[in-house]
C-alpha cells in the first residue's frame, strides 16, 4: 500500500461562525490491487493515534512527532512541516510487523474493502443496498475513538470497525493471503531452540490467540519435517472441547506458524505448583474431562504419548484443554502399532521402556498409564515412581510397588490409580474389553453425568484468576518480559529452509468450522455469502480442601457453564496454553524421532538456560531412525532433568529384567 499527503486545507468546526479553526490533511491511499481512496485527518487525530501506538511499539517513542503548538499553528511553515512528518509517520506505521487495528481504523482501510469483498458496495444477502443504519442494525456497524467526527468526517467512517475489518480478512482468506501481517505480536509466552510462542491479536477481529513459530532450518536440521507436518495434520483434524483448537497454519520463507486458542488459565502445572496438591473433587473434575479428551483421540486412532500437567491447559472458566501434539502419532489401531521411544520419563509406561529393547511396539494404553500417573501427582504432588536418579526411576516404573503412604486419597481414588497403573497393558483400565467405559463406570466417578461433562456443562470447581483478554499472569515472567519480536533469518537459515523444497507445501490450514465464532458479531449469513463461493482457499480435512464436587449428581445440574475457550471474539479463550508455567523439572524427549513441542508453554533448559521450549518434532511415522533428539520440558529443583540419551543409556545398563507384573505392587515375570 502506498500513502501520500498531497494537500492541507484550513477548516472550521463551525463553518457558519468561523469558530474552532483546524488544518485538515488530505491523505491519499492506494492498495496493491489498485483500490484508491482519500480521507481527511487533523492534527488532534494524528496525535491521538500516536499516543495509543507509542505505548505498544518502542520504536515509535524515538520518532520525532510534531509537538502541539499554542501559537503559529496555521503558518505555512508549520503546516508544511507537519505534512512531511505525518507522511513519513504513516509510511513507518505501514511497515510495522502486524499492522495495528487502530491504524486500519484511522485510514479507513476496512471500510473501503467492504465493497471490494462483497463484490458490490454495501449489499445484503438479497442484493439490496445497505446504508449505515442498515449496517448498524445488522450488528456490522462500528466506530472507534480514533475515527473522525464533525464536518470533516468521511462518510465511509460509518462502517469502520472490527466487523468491517473481518470482511477484509475474509477477502484475503479466500485468496490464500492470510499470514503474519494479520496478527499483532503482543507478548512472548515461551521459547526454545526451534522457535517461540507468542500471544497475538488477530487484527481483523481483535481476538487473542497463541502463535507457535518454528524455524524451518531447525526443523530440517533435526530431521523433524515429517513429524512437524504430522503435528499440524493431527491438530487440524481434531474438534473437541477439551483439545486446544488449531485455527490457522501458514508459512513464510524461513518459518512455520500455527495459530491456536489461547488458554488464559495457564498450565495445570502452574496451579499444581502453587497449591502443592488438589482436593479430590477437583482431581475428579480434571480427570473426567481428560478421560473424554483421551477417549476422543483414541477413537481417531491417535496415541497422544505426552500427557502431563505441563500439557494440560485451563481456560478462563477452568475447563481443561490438551495441547502439544508434537509427540503424538496417528493411524495407531494396533495395540503394538507405535515403536518410537518418546515422552517424559516420569510418565512413561512400562511397555514403552521395554520396547526400547524388545522393539515389540505399544499402543494407546500408554496414555491411560500417563493418566494414572497424573491423577496420582494431582493428589500427592509427585509422580508415583519419581526419583532424581534416572536409572532408579526406570527400575521403579518397571518393578516397584505402588505406594500411597503420603496420599490421603479415598479408597476409590487409590483403586482407580491401581487400575490405570497396571503394568500389563492388556489388563490396564481403559484397555480391557470394556474400553473407556470401564473407567467411566469406576466408583471414583460415581454420580458423574458424562453427557454433561462432554458438553462442558458442569461448573468447574476451580476458576483461574484472569483479569483481561490478554492476561498473562499465569505465565512465566522470564518470557513475558521479553520483547515480542521475530528474529530475522540468517542466510544459513534461508538456505537450510530452501533445502526442504516442497516438504511443507500442504502446511497451510484454515479452521473453517470456527470462522463464524472467530469473526465475532459479523452476521452469519454474510460470512456464508463471503466464504461459500469458488475461491482458491480450501480448509484442510480433517484452593481450600473443602471443595464442592461438581461431578456428583447432587451438583451436576448446573449446566450453564460456557463451552471451552478462554477467549472472547473467537480467541478460543482456551487458548492457547496453551502456555507457560513455572518449571516442571521434567523433560519430554523423542527417542528415535525427535521431540515434540508445546504451543503454549513447554519448557526447556536449553543451551542458554531457558525454561520454556517449543518441542517441534513428533507426530510422524515411527521410523526407527536412532536420532535421539532431545525435547526438554522443565527444569527446576527438586526434580532432576534427564534427556533421551541418558534414558537410553540407563536402560541399556539396567541389570534388571525389562518387564514386570500388574500395578499396585504385584509382579509377574515377563519375557522381552
């Protein structure tokens, strides 16, 4: 887009009485598509825009914005000086990474795209012209404090606002032009060797999301191309209230981007660390929603492989959302259909450890083991077989009795954990003939209305403290205090990214089923009209202990809780994690295939001591390629951190037999 300020005119707010004189600067704009329009703005409007934006963009604080003058404001020299400065200023704003929505409003960009997107200026679904009043009646009209008023106002300003911005967005969406410029980077939520996670705002709607940014060069260098594509594929094919939703995926020359819902409540680990343990009713609630999430993934033949409190996010209402599918694998219908040695050591199922030597494979049962470990940790504060010594921890996972000495849980809770931590996967709760029905029918969940659970219609017993749409209080200040900027690619990054060729040709994604909610108050029939014609874009297929128990029948009648999602205006307020917590002290790793990565808040020691990492592998074919790439998550005492090589080496050195019997301390010999 080009912009020029050609002329300046002197005007009066009261033309009849010649009172309140001001200078109107005539701004001429032209888009790359040839659309041209002109608007008038006065000094006070420029000043108001600058006051808003300089608070957000540090570089604007260095710009020498013309000061307000009490005298000589209308001299030729002053007016010409302001004209030149304002022209440069607007050109600078257009170059900002992610154009601010305030600038769109100031320049009437969205209002002038209206006619272009609809194909004819201002028509409703029947082709009848719509005036400003009609737009307002439909909920499309909008205004901004930055918009002009008075006799110098542009008539088109009547339709300027977030809704018309949504129309411009749809127009580019249909042309496959959605990209980084559609988002404003707000905060850093996490970082790692592969890239960063940002809190972002979709400029067209104002919705808040999480943006996971991966460096192609690192993905290629670590041989994670197939796994990264699988992560995108898996997330794009899931639609469930307890799974973080992927909204968009796109790429640039050197980076890959995935936009997901932003979960303002942060990671479950963040709250578990503060409270130490959860009351049993809270554990029951979280466990019930996780059972529904895992059951849904398994129905799609997806094995998750990395369930832990770091990968469970809370939305602003307190509902859970599983995130980070970097270690997940699809098309696993066989009980031995997966072979990759990956996950987080504390949560590894015995058969996965055994598989490191036997190569016999494993299946979905590993997720039920991880659920049992997580339930135990929520009740006691620690995983059941945790030890700083990795070798000892592996031995304990394989052979030690399950202890409840420090756990005040009910007999039903202990029995559920024993059933989930059966070492024989065929006898494990959830993997027997009754499937997930055995878990739902367990006495621990007595009185639970599973239909209401699936509908998010049960009031959560715990609601995270969230003060605003962009609240980051539940995320690590180590990252949120960093400047939200993207690192320019080095020449080597570009060459390595180019080596991937067409490997990421199908990476792009649009979640069409979420578009209406994402576009806020834009009328549904307009969205349908705009989206349902033949255009290039195509979506991919797809803390007191006295806590009332929300799941039992006596209280489950409160079915008014909102659906999952922590953000308004389609921000999926779950959103996105998706993301940080303080430090988990445990590491995710991929034994053969490389690490997987969290969209909102996975953590890592990293080479520079960072506590958060985006683990970017996983999800791909189990190719038995002994590429022990480490994807670390966590890093704070008292938990000791171990990488995949350490795990593999300790398993090799183990003198015990790789096998064992059922949970709860019962052992049976097993050949490997």
